[in-house]
């Protein structure tokens, strides 16, 4: 039977970056949990090229356990594209994504699997409680998602992460979608599929540290906002309209003051402020337009989202 036509119950997709020490423990806990569920499963570990020896650890568990499917990308492509690579070879009726650092407890998988089916849902997303990230990380995350919710067509909870379970139809739709902006959680919220949420405690990081620097978070935020909505394009219109009305009121005030000899307007400070303000507004608008044009350019290039260097326990797809 064709490997990719052989359907199983659950596929676990884990993008791996920056925590090689966690791989053996992750494999042990996932295996113990899934074997106890009496289901057909696979664990797909995707090496996103961290240069820290993660692939060596992944190969060890893949060689010893055929349930583990290993993928190594040619270069660092980012978490979303690593998830895309994993889902692309998955066979499960249900797909679960989670981080590799064990802040998402594998022991909660049976509950997620039972709940998503009993509640007749297509998607069940974990809302993280008592997050173990630093106060600064939590603050930045909350700010990003507040701004994202305002500037996009989605209401996004900053407590949501990558830990979720989705039906095959949602996973297949995600794979078919083009474009560089590929946040799986945001995509599932956008689809309108029947979804639910469950609150779980966020555990301590087993190993490694977050790879999302402040600049990376800003870049990710801009990419996400311009991928899922065009609402940000209206911000310059609103600001420009308010500025125009304010400027008109100020001009009337200046003319009245001059006509009644109340004061002689100097104008230089006001002129300089206006020039800098509108110059900044124009540059910001051009920047936003540039991002959208860049997104279009990425799609028209039709380059692959990722390139696979090596796989273990995954046969090549038949054409």
C-alpha cells in the first residue's frame, strides 16, 4: 500500500530549533503518552537548522523508533515553514502541533484528542495559563496581539500558541495555501472552521531559550498583519483625514488671529512640525505598501517555502 495513502489516527508535528537536549525527553514522553492511547500515530520532528546539533539527536530517536519521521531542512526557514514541512508529509486524521521545548506537556494529548471529537470540533487550540516566560516576553507578546487584533480582521488572544489539534481537512487546506505568512494558529482562526479552546498550564522550558528576538517579533508582527488583513492600509487614511481636519482648523485660527491683530503667526515651528509629520506619514505608508508588494512578489516567484535536505522513515512521494 502507498505510504501516503495509509491513514492513521494522529500525527504529531514538532518544529525543532535550539533545544537538542530536549529531544530524548520529548520522544520518551510522547511515546509513553501515545502508546497508552492505543492509536495509530506518528511523530514528525522537523529540524529547522539551528546549528546546535538538533539533527543528530533527532536521527538517534528516528533510527530507534519507526514511529518517528525525521525531516532536515537545508537552511533555517522559520517555525511556520517547518510546521508546513511536517504537515506536508503527515498522514493522521488529526494533526497536533507543539513546541519542542516541552512547555507544551505531551501528557495533555489524550484530553485534546477526546475533547475535539466529543465536542464535534474541527480545531481545538490551547490557551496557555500561568505562562513561564519572562515578564518582558509576556508584555511584548500581549502588545503584539493587541495591535494585531486591532489592525487585522481577527481577534487574537496572546495566550494562544502552537499547541493545538486540527482535523485533516484543515491541515490540507493549510498546505494548499500559498504565501510566506503561514502562522498555523492564525490561519485556523481565519478559516471559520468549528473551533474551541481549552486552558492548560504553560510548563517550564526543559532546555534552550526562545529564538524570538525583539526585531524578529516586529518582523513577524508586520508579516502576520499584512498576510491576514488589509486593514492596516486604512490607518494612513484615517491619520491623514484627522490631520487634514486639524490643519484646516489651525489655518482658520491663524487667519482669524491675523485678521483681528491678536497675534502675528511666526509659522516656522508649525511648518517644520507639519513637514516632519507628513514626511513620516508618507514614509510609513510607503513602507506598508512595500510589505504588501513584497508579499505579492514572494508569491509570484513561486519558489518553494522550504527545501528538504534529508529524511528518515519517510519514503519519497510517487509522482
